[in-house]
C-alpha cells in the first residue's frame, strides 16, 4: 500500500512524501499525482525516506517524472536515506537524480 502526502512549505516548492510501498499496483496513481504536481509547482521534492519498497516499475515512474520535469523546466529532487540511494546506485540511476538531505 502507498500513501502520498503533499505539502507546500514555500509558494514555489512542493514536497511529495511517499509512504509505504511503490509497486506495480500503485505506479499508475503515483504517476498521475506526480504529473499533477509538476503542472502546479515550480520546484518539486519527492521524499522517499518512509518507503519500505520501491519496485523497478516505481523507478520507471520516477525517471518519467524527471524527464517531464526537465521538459517543463521544473527542478526535481529526491530525498531518501542510504537504502533508497543504494537502490538508485544499483540501477545505475544515482547520477541521473539530484538527491537532497532536507
């Protein structure tokens, strides 16, 4: 199960927090939500620090969101602990994304 919460601590920055698991059953909804946030935001941070699982299909959604963000000129950053960053490293995607601490 995946829960998605969003907040806007600043008028130009949206934080989307992913809680739980991103798998094949949750990726369509996640993709739609990220697309909506990219339309409404000038900067997007995806906080994955509370994810327990991230599937390959979830990685694909994040790559697509990153491509969409680049086309729109919206900076997109990921937040996640060492485990999340390791998943991106193993997939060869670590350098493709901007990771932030806070």
